[in-house]
C-alpha cells in the first residue's frame, strides 16, 4: 500500500539502520588498525581499498564478516572507427535512428504512447558529456537558463570530479537511453530525464557498487544529505562480465 515515495524512504531507512547496527564492530576493528573504508547501505557492505595483512586477518577472523570479496576492476573496450569515419546508425531529418526501429522501440511508442515522460533514468557508466545537444535538455542538472546544478544529478565516487566530463562510452550509452535534440532521436526513452554516477572512470570500472548505493538515495556533490525521493525509477548498466562463471552482481 505504500506510494513510490514512501517505499523509497522506508527502504533507505531500513538499509541505513541495518548497516549502522551490523557494521559497528567491523568499523571499529578497521579504525583500530588505521584502515580507511567506505560504508555502503546497499548489501550492508564495506569497501576497503587498501588493507595490510594484519587488518585482513582480523576481518577474516571476525564473526561479524560474512564474506570478503576482491575489489572488482573492469576495462572499457575502445570504440572502433566505422568505414568513412562515421558511426553507424546516426541520421538526421527528424526521424529515429535505424537501431530504434530494429528493436521495435518506435512501435512501442506508437502502441502505448509511452516515451519515458515523467521517468528519471540513472546512468551507471563512464561519464557522459552533459552538454551534448542530444542529452543536455533532459539532464536533471539543467536549470534551463544556461546554468547547471549538479547536486543530486551527478556524482563521481572515485575522483570526486564536480561535473560530468566527456567520456566516449558514457556519452554513447546515454544517447541510446534518452537522446533527442528536437530533430533527431537516438534514445529509446527520449522523454525521460537523466542523472548519472561515474561508476567507470577512465579505463576501469571500480565504483559501480558505490553508484548503485548512491542511486537508492542520491546526495549532493559532497556525498551528504541523501534524499531517496530523488532516486531514479530506472538504472542502466551497459557493461558486463567476460568470465565463464555466473556472477549475480
């Protein structure tokens, strides 16, 4: 019987309380050993980026630790240049790109009248170029007068960059999500608003878990004042694993 806002607040409160309750002893252990960490509500996890063998053995022996995972690292496959120097599927003239027709997105728009209006999508990827003409109008941080406020619209948990920077992969993925400049459409949900977390910085994707935690209750640029009311309805992760074993992440 909860509304969408009530559900988000309840989930955030429950996860926060559980993390505070369950992590206290382990946090004290790490502080005693002088080891830095990041506490996440999501999954009741602690990210420890650098620990010595003493701290590791203390964690290993603790009855409050369910599991220890290696910090995941990923890589981004660089783009390949298409023949003639133009990326395939890009066209103008006010018509959707052919990709959207091939996956029947245009049929869905026509049949259901749904193009993403009223929905916020979260991008968990490398950083998109937020000033790109296909995406700038739908950016949550766009104040509409030529200025931007990136609080609750953007976060970089790794490097702390205060505004999105131009990365190829994130920009491409975002264009597939929401791209629409008024004459050309590249996005599956062109009516949606978007926000972004830089889970993949440079050539590694080491902050994807922190981004998922942030999307539950977005914060300001300093990582403070979380507000679950501003969470996205959808989160898009356009990356995967090349491992042969199943990973339920």
